[in-house]
C-alpha cells in the first residue's frame, strides 16, 4: 500500500503543480498581486489535502498560542518538500524565503517575484545577503509574516548541519521576533524522496526569540531550539508509529554534515 499511495500522490503532486503554474503564469502579468497570493495559499491547501487523503500524512500544529501579536519571522526546520505546503496552508498569506534555483523552472521566477517571495542566491555570501535584505524590505513594508528555513537545504533526519545567518540579519533589520518551528515531517516524507508513509506529522511552535541578542547567542539559541525540538518530535513519532522505515534513526549530539 505504501508504494501505491506514494505513486498516486506523486502523480497528483506533479499534475496539480503543473496545472497551477500554467494557470498562474498569465495572472503574473496582471496588475496587483492579491489574486496570485491567494492562489498560492489555495495550492498549498490542495497539496495538504492530497497528503492527507492520498498519502495518509496528517498535520498537527502545536504551540500556536506562542505566536506574537505583531509581525514575526518563522524559522522552521526543513526536512521535506511538504514543509512549505503545511506552513502556507496553516498560516495563510505568508512571505517565504526560497533559493534562486526555483527560478530555473519555466514561469516560476516571475510568479515568485509577483507574490513577494524573498528569492536568495543559492551561492550565499554578500550578494545573497543583499538580495535577502532588499526583498525583505518590501515584505516588511506590507507587514507580512515571513517563513525562512535557516538550514538553507533539505536535511534528512539524523543529520545536523550548520545554520545560515540570514535569519539573524532579517531580525536585525526588522526588530521582529523570530519564532522557531520544529517538525517531524521527514519521518513520513523525507526530503525529495518518492516514498511517502502514513502518519501524523507534528509541527511545534517554540518560544519566540526576541531581537537584541548578539549573532552568536541568537544562532546558538535558534539551532538548539530547532534541533532539540525536532529530535523530540521525531522520537515521539517513531514511538507512536514503529512501522516507519526511519523508526530507528538516531540524532547525533554534534554537527555531522557540512553543506
């Protein structure tokens, strides 16, 4: 059944994605961005629906009461392609940070710019930081919440990598709280893998990190919150669903992979 569910969901994923891109491309030439931004939320909810009904992956969100009243930056663990679908479907019209590699897909670059996505050069460095700050300035002016994956890459359960400091510079520029969000979605849909396994993917909003910390203190606090929070959620998911293929994967105490 796992193979059949995975096959059906992957077919659903690509058909829906291609249809959405083709239908949104003409809209990207129209004035205004409201329709397009609402369409991205609808697309994410369609993907979350497919994950639940076809792949058998349900989402649970904890700690939503910890979200600040004003605008904030969600810094989330990134274990799966499904992370973004869950976050956008849950939080609505949120500006997200994404790598420049997505601009290589036909029509997608223009769509991303139109909806106010913060597109960052994958090569990193000073150029990427300037691009991040320039794009964020427009989002901050609208007061939209932001979603960023500070690892910069999809990371498998059991791997720890060094976090990128872009999220610190966003907070430094805005003064907004940064809200860490842990997850165990990678247990059920790991990175870009074909295989999908049914179960409850838990996402947990952790204590916000206020502005004013040094870069070193901020990064240490963020990494510890996301790593430990996600480790606990993964262990909970492994215990509740011992049939998972990653039920025995352990998390190391130190960074074991540099990207």
